[in-house]
C-alpha cells in the first residue's frame, strides 16, 4: 500500500507470473513424485505376489497368454448361446460353463488344446443353456468366501491356490502338497453354498515345498 504523497506503484505482470510459475512447478514436482511412489509401491506389491506364487515366472506369463488367447478364440467357435470360462494354472487349463451340445464341448477343448504351452485340459463344460445372472453372482460370492477361508487358515499359503466356482462346484488349482490340497478341499467344503469340490492340483513333495519357502531371517 502506498503512503500519502508517494507515487502510485503498479504491480507488474512479472510480479504475478513468478509466484504462479513456482506454484505450477511445485505441483508438477509433487505429481511426479506421487507417480514415482505409486510405481515403487505397485512394483513392490507385484514383486511380493510373484514371489509368493509357486509357479515360475515363465509359467505365470504363459498362463496369462494362454488365457487371453483362449478367451479370444472360444466365443467364435462355442456359439452365441455358450458361456465358457477359462482358467490356466501352471499350463493346466480348466474349462467351465455351458455349451449347447457335445460337439461344441469337444470343439472348444480341441481348439484350446492347440494353443502353445497348454499341457493338459480339464473339460468341465456342461451341456445346457447359459447360467443365469443370479447363479453367476452366487458363484462369485462362493469364490470370495472360499478364498477368505483359505487366508484365515494360517497353516497353508492361500496365494498358492486358484479358486474357480461354477454352479456351486468349487474347482481348486495350484502347486501344493497332498496335505495342503486335502486341507484346502476340506475348508472349501465347509463354505456355505458349496455343493462339490474338485481338485485339479500339481502335487509337489514336502521337500519341494521346503525348498520353495524363503529362508528365515538370521539363518
């Protein structure tokens, strides 16, 4: 504010520009740092997940590729009224859902089997019309409850299991010991809404399991 008798001093454009420029640069810096933090945290989380998974990184990558390729192919050959779900774990493919007839069921299996990397197929497709939205919602809820129950069981590694539910039937996949597989199946059977449990495991020995586990601190 000018004192009486002093000439009026008008603020220049430069006086306004400098603070605004500083504010913009600070905001940009904060945004970039925020992005870096997200990348670091996200990378750490993904790294932890990959480490907890008993598949090799190559097998994990192949499973994703197999699933994507199958999901692109199957709708073209299964027909408009089909509902097919594809799950791949350690190059073993599980087919669930509904198709119109036996011919469609066989065609879907044959086409998926031809995908590079597929080692085996469990064809659990049902010959019927597509399941209802209510049925699929119920299956999704069952899958969530089974996963939560596996997490609560501290004596097994929940991240070593893949859970798929179709029409109340729970399919369990993973690289596990027979002890772990049986315990997981028993847990799944105790979840409300589960009608049946089918095990589709890659079994490993207890010695193999110990070799896969990270060393304890100080050892």
